[in-house]
């Protein structure tokens, strides 16, 4: 009987050890989240509470209120009088500190930025016979303390700065050390951005703390083929960290682009927009073209956001569409068309002879040569090309309890067109025949759930679950054999990389 019970006891011990390990690991994660004070998609408030003589006050209650929504976040000071209100969505906040026997103090509005911690110092006075609330005359901000060498692009810059095509990531070029990847100037290499001389595919993109990278091409989901995956109108702000970023930012050999999207507030608001670029309205002709081809871009959409239940549940939604008509101007490498040789002039006068079927001669293939030259010349000229893209976005924020906050987001984008595989937004000229081009279709979806829970006044848990899909396929314009003519035309016939297809599905679960 004793021998039979030993395996059973060993199983019980193994189960007990696994449970203890998971509990300890969970506690370590919670403690780590309290020390980080912010994760990849949030910010934090840090500070200290003192009395009038400068002594620290322990167990003081701290409440941070987000001004746009009225949502409250709670914390408390430790034995050193310090506090951290962590995992705060970026926005405007007002903080309140109070302790037993002391008059409360309220800070003015202070902005919390993504990936940074704002610092406050409260000095409480002893409460008199009648309680008073002190409002400081200015935020006591010691510093904004980002977790890495980084730069912030805020909502005002995203809204006001002009962009051709309105891809918000192009604003990264305004930052020091950021350049266009030398091999990213055309759609062949998809417009990567280089940080500190490191190739663009080493950059990692995060949206609301979730991974937004295409694993095959090492670029953002949807890549630079599509006009954009997220509209400017739904991006609140983003931070670019080029070095020293923490493990919560994920993998990257270059920089981390950390994006946070907008949420609804306690006031209904919205926006609409329409942008038109038309070459017929004026402007210089592209270099080396010799004329101004018909180039038209339409971009339109709008957003709406507000409270479904005031201070409890919020909605934000947006739609953006881009219609891009730009001709493909096919030119030969030497900038000219094929010159059909004439009798008696090529290569030297009199070199071409009249064809004599009895003895043959160079001129016997004259008709074939002339027909082939005319066919190759027809490959040059102006051909229609278009890119059509749209993106939709919806986000719900819900206060479940006083200490639990849930966010759900769904985004989708579509991109398709004709002759849109090889295009260069900076110039319509191409040395490829139109037969070497093709049609590309891109479909992306991303859905995420985020639950922030206040376990204790000093411990906060952040659970994030995400599903994403990135489907891309390209079709060739022809099935003809790929052919190149040195110094004249780069390619005609089917491209060597078409057709092609990539399908990616990803799931992520993270708890901090």
C-alpha cells in the first residue's frame, strides 16, 4: 500500500510546486509593473507627498482624474512618501492628494505622455477647524521621464503638419537621426525609414502596446504598399525610442515606434476632411518627363467620438479613404524610343543591300526587324495606374468597476488597384515595361482587448490580448518570359517576383 501511495504523493508535490511557482511568478510580474510605472502604451504619474516642514507623509490617498473622461485612478504613498499612478492612458490629468488630519491639495492640469512619467510634489498643510482644499498655482513637474532615448510626436503635430498622402509615420523624418532608407526610395523596397544608419527593417511598430509587425517582410503590418493602415485622424500621439528602450517594447534592432490611438470623451465631437491634389491645378512637371502627366489624389473621411454612458463608457470611430490615380510613364533607360534603321544609313551608308532570295543578305529580315522594333517602341509611353485604399477604426472604453478599466479596439484596412506593385510616389517614371508590373491586394485586421485592474493601491495589473491578420497577394500583368535588354529597358515580360502571396495570423497575450 505504501508503494502505491508514493506516485500519488509525488504527483501532489509536483502540482503544489507548479502552483507555488505560478503564484510567485504572478506576484513578481505585478511588482514589476508597479516599478515600471508605464508599459508600452501608457504613461504614469510619480511623486512624493510632504507636510509643511518637508517630512514625508505615508498612506496618503492619491487620486488622478482624466479630465477628458472623468475616470479616476487611485494610488497611495509608501513608507517614503512616494506614489506611482501607473498604466495611465495618455491625456490631461488632475491629481489630488489627501491624508488624515491634513488639508487636501489638488494639482492643475498636467499632461501624461505615452512612455513617460510626469513628476509631482504635494505639500499638505495641517487641517484647521474648517477643512480647506489647496489648489497649487502651477504643476510641480520636476521632469518628464521617458524610459529611453526618445522623441514624441503629439496630436497637434499630427493634425497640423502637411503630409503628401497623410501617412503619419512620415513625420518621423522630422526627428534627428532619421532618414529615408537609401534602398527605400521607391516601392520596390517599400519606403523604410532608417534610424542612426540602421536599415529600416530593424524598426518595430507597436499600436496601443500590441505588436504591429509583418514577420515576413520585417515591416509594419500592411507594409508601405498600402497608403496607410491607421488614419491620422485616429492617432493621438506616438513616441519613437531609438535606444535604451525596455523589454516591454519588444524586439527591435533599430527604433521602436510606439503609437497610441484616440478614445472617446465625455463630450460628443467629430471631424470630417477632404483633400485634393490635381496636377491640372498647376505645379511643375516631374523631372525628366518633359510634360505634366495627369495625377489626381482624393482623400476623405471622418471621425466621431463621445460618451455612450457619461464617465462610464465611451466610443470613438473613424474612416479614411485614399484614391490615387497616377500614370506610369514607361521610358527606356537611355530616355529615347527605338530608332528604326533605314536602308543605306545603318551602320554605314550602303551597308544595307536589297534582299536577293537567291543569295540572301542582311535586308532579307528587314520586315521582321522593323516589326520587332515597332513592337518594342510601343512598350514606352504613358499607362494608367491607380491605388485605392481605405481604413476603418472603432474603439470602446468601459469602466467596469472603480478599479477596473476595459478597452476594446478593432481596425481594418484594404488596398488594391492596377499597375500598383511597382510605383514610386515621388516620380511616375519607370524603366520597366508595364508587362513587368501587376496588381497588389492587401488586407489587414487587428483586434485587441485591454484590461487594467488595480489590485491594491500600489499594485496594478495590465492584461492585453490581441489578434491580427495580414493577407497580401500580387498578380502579374502577363505570363510572358522575363526579358531584359542591357542599357535600354530593365525588364519586360512577367516579373520574377510575381505572382506572390503572404498570409500571417498572430495572437498575443501579455500580462504586466
